[in-house]
C-alpha cells in the first residue's frame, strides 16, 4: 500500500545550490540539513504548521536531471518484489530503500513510510507543486500507464488531451504524456496554478525563464536549467 509520495527535483550537482534556493522560495519551504556523502540530498520543509514534507531535491552526477517519484510504503522489500513482478527493473537496494526503473525506463524509489499524512496547502499566488509528468515514448505508453496503475492502486481520472492520462493521488500524483517520437523516457514537475500568469511573474522574479505556452500550461526553465510546467488547474 502506498502511504505517501514525494516529488524529487533532480538537478546537476554543480547547480544543486541554485536549485535548492529557487525551489524552496517558490514552494514556500525552508531547506533541511543536507544529507548524503557529498551533501547531495535535501528536503523542502513546509513553513505551514503541522504539514508534512512532500518535496525533495537531489544533486545528480550525470545528465541534466529531471524528476522522479518516491513512494512511501510499509514493506519496502515486499513492494519492490511486487514492482518487479509487474515489470520493474531493480537498480539498487539498502535497508529502507529500493531504487527501480519502470518498464519504460522511468526511475523511482520505494522508501519506508515515516508517518507522513498532512498535505501542505497551496502557497501564494495560489499554486502547489503536486504532479510529476512522465514523458513516455508511444510504443511504451499504454503499458507504462498500466504498470503504474497496478503498482500504486491510484484511480485514473479524466484528463484533457488524447496524449495525456492521469492517476490521481495526494500529495504527489502522476501525469503521463505520450511523446510524438521514441525519445528516451524523461520526467518533469507540474505546478497546479489558480492563475498561471501570476505564478509565472513570481517565478521570473526569482530567476526562472519562460519557454513557451501550451494549451493549458506554461513551460518554464528554472535557474538550474530544469524544465517544468505551470498548469492551469485548481491547486
């Protein structure tokens, strides 16, 4: 059973500080003490009284980064075995943590649940980082959605556009985007915004750059080079 979910903001290690500063500011959070051998992990702690964290930042040694989801469970080895039976590939394991890849190649982690239960509310101007979008090649798309639905047990909800499907959950849910080509699987963060244009101005004031506008979303680039979307949804 999935008890909680974390969105992991993965950015190149050399830009880790810039990523931590930007994402702490735009999510109304404070940075935890750094963890890891090189201080490459941090949690974004909500200022909201009683709310539990659901966002973390990681400095990655290779590549441009992106995003991945951590699923908190009671039985990490048992859930990892179930994920493997559904088609996931094990990557790394230690007590309380299993790193795997989905059938389409998206990395994710199973971690021990630590009692998290209180979802942080939106921050001003009304928005909340609540979704990871898994960008998936057309040949792997349907099987990928089926894998995550079976693994999480989360319900599928209506989603605009034939190239999108969504599994609803809280605090972090999954959106699936079918790519037009067989590009390598990737993932990005989505922020639900009551007023995406107002949020854009706020993010630009903190160093983000507008990239382009989609049907119901704005594509942005953060100061560490990562692409994310401001989506016109209720936070």
